[in-house]
C-alpha cells in the first residue's frame, strides 16, 4: 500500500514539476520556482522510497535501487545548482539535462514500483 501511495505522489509531483519547469523555460510563471523546487524534491523523495523498497523486497533488484538513488541525487544537484552551471548561451544544455533527469526520475520510479509490486506478490 505504501508503494502504491508513493507512486501516486511521484506521478502528481513529477507532473507538476514538469509543467512548471516547461513554463519557466517558456518565460512564464518564474515566480513559482520555489514551488517547482519543492515538488521536485518531493518527487525525488518518492523515487528514493520506491528505490529503497525495491532493494529490500524478495526478488528485488539492487541495481534498480542504486540507479534510483543516483538519478535522484543527480536530479537534485542539477536542480539546485543549474542557475550557476554553464552560464551563457549554452545554459540550455544544463536545462535539457535537468529535464531528462526529471523524466527519468518519474519513469524509473514507476518501473521500480511495478517491479516491487510484482516481486511482493510472489
């Protein structure tokens, strides 16, 4: 039940963070950056809960758990420090990397949750 709720939290916060991030990229809603950071951190926390649970379920996969921790950490680091990374005309590269990491956070979390549910029913 915890993984199901965490998966829902991941979906909701990931979608909100993704929408807000795309709005910032378009130049709108810049005053909501703090909200974007908060829901992004919640999405990463949900990924970590799911990843750690994946590591401890019978038939779980430690590689998926390690990837979840690493991807979550990279997402947070890029999110917190992206404004000072590669400042100038090529800053869009950092933004694209952050976007890819955000989408990967959502996808990896749902993959790990599905494997958890499959492994816990055996």
